[in-house]
C-alpha cells in the first residue's frame, strides 16, 4: 500500500492581498508592492515585456544582483529602508531587505499557508470537544510565517531552523501577531539531527511541512545538499507521522526539482500509508488585466483523505 499520486499537476496561484501585490513583470524583473513600498527584483523567468511601464518610474527599492546565487545589494529611492510590518490572515510579520533579494518571506507561499490553515482547522473541528491540539512540525521554518498560521489555527507547533537569526525573527513575528504565548517551540538546530532525535524518542505529529534550500549549513557547520539529503530526511519525517496524521508537505525551489519528482519521493517515504499526493507549482499572479503568472516553487502535498 502506498499513497496515490494525483494524475494531473496543480498550479496554486497567489493573487494580491492587502499587504502584497505583483504589480507588473517583464524584461527579467518583477515589480511588487509590499505594504506601501514598491520593490523591483530580478526574475529571469519574465521573458515578456512589462504591461505597465509607467509604474516602474520611482520604486522605493531596487535589488541589483552581483552573482547568480541571489547575492547583491539594494538601492533605495530615498532614505534606506529597514523593516516594515505586513500580515496574512492572523499572522503578522516583518518585511526586511535581506542581502539575498527576498524580503524575509516568500509571498508565493501564501498558497501553502492557505492549505495549511484549512488542514489544521479541519483537524480541530473534527477532534472531540476538549481534545488535544494537533501537533505540527515546521522544518526549515525560516522567519516563521507558516508556524504562526498553524498556531493561529489551533496547532501545537514545533519550529526548527538552523539559523539563530531566522528563529529570532520568527519569535519577533510571534509577538507582532499576538501569539507570543501560543504553544510554539522555537528550536535552532540542523533539521536532520532534530528529526533523527525525535524518531529515537518515538515522537509523533499530525502534520509536517518542510521547505529545504538547495544548499545550506547547520548551526555547527553541518552541510545540507538537497538531492543527497532530502530522501533520508523524508523517510525520517514519515516515521514521525502519527497513525492519525493528516498531512505532509514538501516544497522545493531548486532548478532541477519538479513537483512530480517530489511526489514520487514522498510516495516512497510514505509506503504503507494510503491517501493522495497532490503536486505542482506555486505561482504569483499579476494584479493587472494581463494577469501574467510566474511559477516560483514546486510542491508535493500528502493528505490522508
């Protein structure tokens, strides 16, 4: 017995919300709105021409890349900008102009946040009155938006990231969200080491998500390589799923990965379980008449039913 893989790919589209919009795109760049700021960032996939060139005249910030690994520097239209507060649903979080072209969160992940929120709220509504909160594990949790979405949905959350700075930002975001007293454990550790220890302890979770980078380093120098290390980590994650577990989601940004490959790897890890694995990509949709779409990451989502 193994989960069934959905026959067709799914494109999960993120459209504008109050604190974010993809305003226009083209000529290898995208123009976005973060709160009240307009931001220009590189995006090689945008082969087409901008639809509304007049919007690009005076951005608040432009990222100039210095290499192909996302490093570079920001130019500001006025005074240098630091952090600014944003929100999605019940989660509040700080946008930050990082040295790696992103702004301390990934807006296309709103498609996964919406799915996560629905799964956890469904678990809460179906559990006996007064029953325990579902246990949720977020690996490579970064600045914690998914963890806060889960906490707001009633989960008991374990957030793991190898970066001390990222976990500190995540804790700040919890305070911004009014969730500083929510049942969230903030852990700075290599994801593989943490999961292996949890397997030895016999710990169980109702839901797990992981969003690993292509390459990274742990807090004590551990090296992470996606294609070498993800299969073993997924196998260990499968061992952490409770008998009544509801979901496992893996997301990937590497150029050589696909939703279908992630689905087959997830199916292998979950041998012995039933359910369905949906797969596909996350995309941002322009807030314009043209509504051009940019595919940015791939996912596989196992659901028990």
